[in-house]
C-alpha cells in the first residue's frame, strides 16, 4: 500500500527547478507519517537531484559544469539533436529517495529537491510514491 501522485511542471528553458514544495504537499496529502518517498522523473532529457537551496549560484554552477562536461558536439548522431541532454540526464539520474518522518520529508537544512531540465522548454511530469513503513 502507499500513496501516489503525478505532478507537472512547465519549464521555460534549461535550468534547475525547485520541486520541494510540490513534494512536501504530496507527502502531507498522503497522511503517511513514517516511510519513504520516491520522486521519479519519466523523461530521458531531464533529471532529479537534491542540492543546496540557499544560493542560486549553485544551480548556475551545476548547469555550467554539466555544459562543459557534456557539451553539444557536431559528431552526435541522434536525430533529435539533443544527445547532450540525454548524457546529462543519464549522469544525474531520474530519482531521489527521501525519508518521511512525522508526515514530512526529512531534508538537510540547505537541501531541496530539483528537477533539472536539459532540453526545455517542456511540460514535465514527475511522480511521487510514498510507502508506509
């Protein structure tokens, strides 16, 4: 048993989108006070990560670093022309697992959960599954 929600976010461009508030709302609506929450992104050119929420330069630096580690190359052969976005998504991953305690996701003081858009603008879905335990 558990609780599930599918949520959406509209991205304007490549970027780091804070989805912590949406996850917290889902956890509260679930009524589950102890367990885990799995946050999953079903897209191959986006990712999910946890990182610092207090300095917006962290997001800028993360995306800057990824652009240098995985730049667009003329040699890529993927027909949609977004191989760099697939590479970045694969390196970041598509999920995070959060501890739920007292009907609230347990995060560090500076931690938030972000959807990373590598190929926007798009309308992105992400799933939150809360398991009691």
